C-alpha cells in the first residue's frame, strides 16, 4: 500500500548532513519526495512510497545521522498523490 508522510524534525538537525543522509536512504528504499532545511532550524521532508519504506524513513528521522540530536518528529499522514519523481534536496524553504 502506498502512503505519504509530511514530516517535521526538530533538534540539532541542520549542519549534520541530515538532508544528504535522508536522500541517500530514500533512494536506496525507492521512496519519492524531498527534504529541506527551514529557517527555524527544523528539517521538513515529504516521503511517498510503500508503507514499509516510508516507515523506515520515519524511523531514520527519529534517530538522524551521526551528530544529530533529534528532539521531536511531527508526522502528518496525507493521501498519496503520485506526482513526486525521485528524491531531491530542496535548497530554499520558499519552494
């Protein structure tokens, strides 16, 4: 079953390769979506794919890469749209 999760991660999650490692895992798992830094210090991501793969992405978000200190993960479950192709790092919070 395909699912979509919109995730907000807070803590020490910027400057620790969080976006890069998120993209690397998403590509390995075949998950579509994107990840970006927000100006308030959070990381925001959208994951769309098979339920097990998206759940693995969320587990990663709870622990983060080495150097990260994750304090909170908020998950909004959304209806899968299917418009996302591949996985990208977004470099602006305006897009």
